[in-house]
């Protein structure tokens, strides 16, 4: 969209785009872009919520008030729960993935807990990909274990720079896709709001993201604090 936007602008046609990966937009510098804190594949945040979608679109259209760019603004709201889809799947009450004995994992390192989760999820995520004939996981180009190690290393590092944090949003979204695809293959899958709660509050990766957010919020660099505040955990789950 950035290349197309620049081309259309050169022909006198104003453009604006929604950004799901802020780091990419910062590099591509489209004429006008609205970054939204939503999962990949959901540029308007959530289905079945016209009022919220209109707010996103109004924020996007307001960028046309800017005569020139590049302009990159942040949408200030998290997406609400998908209430209708949640009602359609109200039968999903159990945890979608069994990770074995939580007691045995509690004394393990964060990295070991993550690798145990990822290994338990692997056959379910593969099953989901076979059923659908495709997988949305893989945009980062890294395997799940490598994504987990990247986040663990960043959280434990004594010093970090802004560049170290630039790929965090894509890594988190990709790892969340892996977890959610695996969970969807389970019997009685959770509705979206409960699935989100499970990912951020009941898994080792969710605990790691909370630690990572605390580290980032205490960072001396403002860009790192912005990433930690807006790109790791939805504000409604803090």
C-alpha cells in the first residue's frame, strides 16, 4: 500500500492507509497512515461492532485533513470483545490446550516453560493448518521456538536499544497466531474474548509479555516505552 500510495499521490490522488505493523510503516513512510493496536488481519478491530469500526474509519479519514506527509498517527483504543462471535461459541468453557502439570513447570525457567507450551501446541497447530489448508503463522520468518527465545532474551537483557525492540510487535502477533490456531483445533474452542484472556493471562508467553512490558516501560528511550505501552498487551487486559 505504501508504494501504491506514493504513486497515487504523485498523480494528485490523496491516500490514507491502516497500519497493523508500526515498524514497517515507519520504514515505508506512506503519505498518511493510521496505526491500530489490533491483531494481524483485523484492520477494523472486531467484526459485528459497527460503532467501533466507524470510529476507526473516521480516524483514518481525518488524516485527509493533512495536506502533506508522511503522517503516522496512533489509534487510541483497543478493540472491544467480539460479543456476537462469543455468543456463537458459548459452549467453549474449558482451557483449549493442556500443558501438563503446572506445578512441574512453575519451577522451570521462563524459556523452559515457553518451549514446553510450544511443544504441546505443535500438533494442534499443525492440525489446524491441515484442516484449513493454510496457516497465518510465519509472517516473522521465525519458528515458534525462535520467537520465544527472542522475547526471553530481550526481557533478560541488561541493556537494550530501540532497534532491539523494533520487531517485537511482529514477533508477538506471530506467536499469538500460532497459539490461537492451535487452540482453535481443540475440542470446544473458546470464544474470542476468552481466548484472548487465556493467551495473555494463563500462558507462559502471557506472563513473559507482562515482564517484557515492565522492562520496556522503565526504559530510558521514549520509542521503547511506546512499544511497551501499546504493542505488547491490550490495555483492557492490564
